[in-house]
C-alpha cells in the first residue's frame, strides 16, 4: 500500500521561505507524475505543482508560479516543494500526491489522475 508522509511545514513570516518534503514508501516516485496541492480553511483544494515522470515537465498554479519549485530525488524516493517569497494567502495545509499516470495531464490541478495522497502538513504565513 503506497504511503506518503509530508514534513517541513510550520510558521514563517511573510517573505520567508520553507521547503516541504514528502517521503514515499510502497511505490517508486520516479515512475509516476507527482504533485503538491493545498487547501485553506473554507476553500477548495488547489493544485500547486506537478512534475511528470522524469521531471521533464513541471507545471505550476498561477498563484505560485515563479515563487515555488518542485523537485524530487528518485534515489531517496522523495519529492520536495521549495517555497520562496511566502505570502499570508499561502497559508494552508499542503499535500503531496502521486498520480497513476506518468504525465501530469490537463486535469492535474483538479487532482485528476492522483490516487495516492499524504496526510498533509500545515503552513502558516504570518507576522
């Protein structure tokens, strides 16, 4: 049974940075598209980023493009999300997910194709 565990969340001031990590077991991250999503209180889940198998294609949501970077270490079976220039509106629970597909697909930001999810890590951006 695939398992994903996120870490690295916390409280950070506006303009600061955090790096989220996602450790996978029970599957090989390098074989599938992987993604990061977030959900703020009272809001729908939002697609943050998706990396295709091999990470040749990396996609980002409009709200984070230019500030966040997805990467992964296939040898360690880890995926990361580097978040820079954080804003209060970035406050949310962040989830990593693995797709059943090798590519992100057109519906990635709605979670299309993603069938394994972590429990999430809280990120709070506040002064």
